C-alpha cells in the first residue's frame, strides 16, 4: 500500500468515526427531557437498591423492648457489612407478605456478633418480621439470670447505661413461667433463668427493657443465619404521642445522629 492509499484509508476511518459520534449525539438529542429524567430516576433506584442490599438498611423501632437505649419511633441504619452481606432471601411484593423465601449465602464479614452488640435479625418464629435486641452471649457460652442480674460464664453482664426494669413484680427462683424456654432448666422465669449453654451457630439475645421484652427467654436461641446486621446510628426520631399542634416537639432532635451502643 502506497502513501496515497494509506492517506485515503486514514481519511475513511476518521470519517466513519466522526459519523458514528454524530449519530450517537443525534440519538441523545432525540431522547428528550422526559426520557432523560426516567433514566436518571431508574439509575437512582438501582443505586439505592444496591446500597440497601449490600451496605446499610433503614429500620424503625416499633416497640419499647429496647428502651431507653432506643425509643419507639427511632429510625436507624443497620450495618449489613459487619457480619457479612446476605444475598437476597425473599422474593415478593415489597411491604407485603406476598412472596416466598429462597436459599441465601452470607459472604465473609469483618466480625462475628459478640456479647453487647445490638443486632437486627429476622424473627425465628416469623421471618417476615425484623426484630432488634442486644446480644448477651454467643455459641458455647453459658447464661444464667439470678434475681434480675445476668451472668455470662459466671461473670456479671454489665447492663447498658440505659437499660431498665419497669415491673414492680419480682419472681422468686422457684416460680415457673410456662412460656419460658427451654423447659429443662433449673430456673424458668423472667427474673431467674437457666443456667443454659448456647448451642453452636446461635446467639442469646435480650431487650434492654428487661421486664418488657419478648426475647430469647421466651422464644429460644437466635440462629446466626437470621442476623441481618449490626445497629449503627439513629438518623431520625419521631414521637407519635405528641399532638400535631406541637409539631416542633414531635421530632426528637437530640437523638438524631446518636451512635447505638
């Protein structure tokens, strides 16, 4: 190929490239503002979905079982990376029970749940519900409660700063609550429990509102597979008990940004 033929070939390549770029620009102009907005919205939804799936997820406190560490109406973010990301385990219509569960895989995480962590999990008796409790003990550890004091492996479990006891009743050690599990323990009531050893692959969890919490004392050990993530931070807090004319007081500004410990 002589120099003239090379020059012609290069010119044709440049012309083809230029025409291709112009066609792309023309198609972009033909999209119009509506299509551009639709593409933007779809992109944002996809990004939010990926973040929610793999990084953090929002969760609202529905009951008082974790008072006063967390209050009804607190909205918090859950760190799903900490214990390992779970692949999707449910397919269905969002915000409904219309769907079904599928097998999932948990990727390696930074750490395993430990005593004192506040964890969010699928409720073992109804996986459609998400619960939040404090991890008291992990697999292999022994839990015992004597006169409302929790012991793990014979050592007193230090209550969180805002843990509380609200019931005026104090059950004696020989009193049996039929709803307490497991059934083969020496002591079987809310205030005197155990001793019991946590089986492999499970956790023992309790609410910080010790007298008003449906937790491992009543429904059993929590499988680690049910754990969604570690509670991270309160990003919003709303007091539904305040009247509308006190709107400025309905938002608990002092709680926003609090780390969950």
